[in-house]
C-alpha cells in the first residue's frame, strides 16, 4: 500500500514538474535588450506567450521597467504603476491569461516607443512547436535581484527566447520527470 501511495505521489510530482518544463523565458528585445533603440513591437510580434512564461528585461541604468494598466500604457503616465523595477535585470512571470503592459519609467522613452504589450494565452498545449529549438549555452535566468549594466550583448547566461517542448505521455513520464528534476538540481 505504501508503495502505491509513493508511486502515485511520484507521478503527480513528475507531472507537475513536466508542466513547469513547458514554460519559456523570453529575453525582451533578445540581444538588444530593453532599450530605446529596440523595436519591441516587432520583437513580440511572432511570439506566443502562455501562462507560466517569464519576461526578462535587461537594461542599463538610464532605464527602468514598470508593469502598468492599459490606460497608463497608452498615455505613458509613469506615476501610477502596478510593479516597477530599476535593477537592470528584471523578470515578470506571466501567471494569468490576458493583456499585460510594460513601459520604461522614463516618460520620454515611453513616448518614443519603449513600451511593450503582450497577450498571454492559457492554452499551453497548442502554443508550443512540435520540435524543440537548438540548445544554447546558458544557465538559470530566473534571478531578479542581480543588478546589471546593459551592454549591447546581455549576459550569455540568459537564453534568447527559447521554447522547450516536452511531449507528455505515459511512456515519457519517467524521462520528463528525470529531466525536470535534473534541471532543478543543476
């Protein structure tokens, strides 16, 4: 009986970790980062954001990033924001479906186009491609407290908008579980 309970709990944990493996960390602006010279509208145009994904903003000390509502986004009013950061390396988890709006804390930069609108979908199954992209050198990119000064090439420790797709089926559960556990350890 104890073995059966352990097996069921293990499968539940593996399934939970497997769903976490579907998340993608997007570096806003890719190698150009969150900058006034970056066309973030074009950057976001062909991307499909889903619940669980993370937006990573990397920027210099002359910028900041704030999550705002639609009215503030459209009017570039930077005084009443939902969340703000100016540490140079900020992540925002996309935890709910719907529209999300981000602006630079410098109002003039916002007027010049340094703002981002993304639509977050809750349908993970249809959102990911059938094949995973090629691996890139990197590591854990979920740290939000590390200040940085943006150069033209953000840290090589951050992947560029890479998606990870792991098919989930009964035969792949041990592999998925092992892979996810290994990724959490490393």
